[in-house]
C-alpha cells in the first residue's frame, strides 16, 4: 500500500490560519491531557503498553513504512518530529521551537529547539534535520510525506534553522511536519537507522521481535519525563491485547476498539480512554467509471444509509454520526451544512433517474484491518437493499486489498485515522493530482477552491474557501462517510496522564505517570 495508513493520519489536527502564519512558541498548547486525575504527578515506574502489530511485519527504520502500530509507537518515543499535535492549537512546537512563513507562504523557516540533543549527547543541528528530511523525501512515498517540497528545496541555514520551500503557497505546511519528520544524525547508514540515537523523551534499551524497552531520556529538551521506562509489547489482535490488560499483564491497551470497551465497562479497575473523531470509516465509490460514476447513484447510496444505526451497531455507540465530509475535527468544519439523513424514497427515485440496474448484485470489498470495518460493510449492504441495491460483501486479505482494490475498486471500505484537517484530506484523497485519490474524483471547481484555501493568508477568505470546499465535497465526491469512530484505549487504574488527542496524539506518552 502507498504508506502506513495509521501513520499517514496520526498527525491529528489542523491549525487556524492566524496561528499557522505567526511564529509559534511553546505557549500554543499541550499535546496531552490527563486521562485520569488523582494526586501530584510522581516520578518513577515502568509503564507496560500493548500495541497492535505482527512480528513478521516489523519495520524499524524511522523513515520506513511502519504497518505496525507498535513500531510507530516505539519510533515516536525515541525520535521527535519537528511539530506535534496540540490541544488548544492543533499544531504545537516539538523539535522546532518556532516557525515563520514568507509573505507568499512558500518559504518556511523552522528554528530548532534550544538544548535539543541526540541520545549520545551530540547536539541536534539544522544540518541533521535537513539531511533527515531529504532522506525522508527520497523514500518511495516521499512525495506523499512531504507534498510540494522537493529535496533540493530543503536546506540548513546556519546551525539552528531549517528552510523548506514549497512549490506552491501552503498555509498548512507546519502541519505536514508532525507526521514522519523523525530526525536522525546526518550520515546515518540505512542499516543503522533502526538503532540510531534519537532526540525523543525515551532511549531504546532493547528490542526483540517487535517488543521493546525504552528508558527515560534525562536530558530531553522538552521537559521532565516522569516514567523510568516504557515497555512495548506487540499483539496481533485487539482481543488478545484487551485480555492481557484485564489480566494485569500490561497497563495500557492502545487503540483496542469498541468491543473491548464494552467488555471493560463494568470493571472499576479499568479506565476507558475515549479519543473522539479518531477514525473515519468511509465507503468509497469510484467516480471515474463503473456503476457508481453517476453522481445521482452516489447520492442515492448516501441517502439509503441509516447513520445512527451504523454508529450504534458497528461502533457500539463509541462514535458519532458523520456527514460525508472528511475532516470532522477541523475547527473550520461546516456544521451549517445540513446533516444528510436517510430518505429511501428519494434514494429510489435517484436510482431510477440514473438508470441504475437493480437486477445486478454489486461487490463491496473490505478487510478486517480495523475493528468494525467488515461489520460496517455488512450492515451497509443490509440497509441499501431496502432501496433496491443488492450488495455482496467480499472480505479480502489485507495484502490483496491494498495491492489490488485500494485506489482501483468500484466500491470498497477504507479507514483513515484522523488528521482533523479538511485541507489535509482534500490534498490526500480528493485533489485531482493526489497519488492517493481513492475515488478517482477529478473536479476542477474543487481543485480551484482547494488551492485558494491552502494559499489564503486572510482568515476570512480562508474560512469562505473551506466552507465552499466542504459544500462541493458533500454534494459530489465519491465518499459515503457515515460515522467517526472514537479511539479507545484501556488503562489500569493507576495510570495517569495518557493523551486524549485523536490519531497520532495517542503515542505521545512522555507526560504519563503511575499513581502507585
């Protein structure tokens, strides 16, 4: 697949234009909020964290494609990105203490945080950062990871400033640096990247078959780290991970899903940590040909869905109804656009007007990659049958799905860990030139408004463009986004300070502590 789908969108949150365009400082907000309260934070202890993954799919290179959540968690604790998700403002400083854009929004200067050191004691320099970003850009998916930024347009300016030059005005460029901009020492060899020192809050102690022990970095520039260590244990299924939590073998079950949450609801010794707007689970309808190319057919399917029933049954209520617009957590999300609701009469009328062949059975391809995905496909098929559309749900192995169905199928499920940003989703999934345009949608009006949105310095103009962007998407895109799933972690009673931000925010465990 193009790149790790969890990794792509764990970046969490789009920032308001005014804050993006100004030089930022540490006052912009914190990336974590306490999951539970109780006493003054204590230093010490080892937090045992379970995370999903397969030993056969381990990827240790920070710039590689980590299909395991366990791998990404380890990398994110050892290596810092330039910026991070925040609570008050959605992009906050990390390895970059501040940033500033040129008047044309093409040239951005990032100032490296004072005191930032690698785990071997050497300082992090702009040269290290620029080299790392060029290395990232040279990966097979580098263009997607740093869109609009060519390797030759990444340079160090002195020892403390990194300059990125975009091919086009981009007010959201700092947001891009939250995701995979992990910094290695300049000149690190590929074979050494997985064990190279980082600059993050924890240092690698040992790594075995996807499991790892990380110890506190006493010299972390970002503030005091309370835990002595974090032990990451890999699990192949949410069920096994939840059982380990309930059995006291781990302290945190990360991204464990709604089924596990239901099981734990009656346990007073277990915390259920909900991260709203964590994952979009849309149904993709191909717009460039085939049975769903007609906009009337796509609208009919959107009207045939009972969204509240989907959220209740598929997500066990751990989620919220969505309105076919990706980016529900963006502060600019247009709640003024009327919520689409079920209307079987209108759906049938549109299908008839489009000449849709209701005698045929159409395949809906899905995987079991995340909890609830297959269940959503099955319930969808049951619901649209009431409008006269016959659907056969076909489950595929993950590798087959990503190689043969994703970006190619006529009708399939997909999932995106939230990034909260309307523009991010537009750029990744709907802009005509995107390499990951899942529906094959090409809409000149949408493209033009997208360019206006990312290039607008003026807040009012940007807000107007974003609202228009959502209107077009709501009316004509190839997405049926029926709901947003909560992210769900389970934690033992003594655990404090876990992040409650969606997506990538959940791996920021540097403020966690144990009340025992």
